[in-house]
């Protein structure tokens, strides 16, 4: 399961939720960190 799944799941509860990924394995980090915050409904990748 990837971040689009998690963003869709959180959007079903609150459509104005942002997904911030503060760390990603694809960027070379040892783990992925998904942070859901109230916002405009965007995916925010650093």
C-alpha cells in the first residue's frame, strides 16, 4: 500500500486533509513517515 491509498482513506473521513511525508524511503531515508494535517486536501512531498 502506498501513500495514495492512505491519502484516499483519510480524505474519506475529512476531504480537507493534507498528507505530508516528512521522510521517504525513495529519498534514501530508512523509513516512511506519513503525517496527516488539516488543510486543503493536498499531497505535500518535501
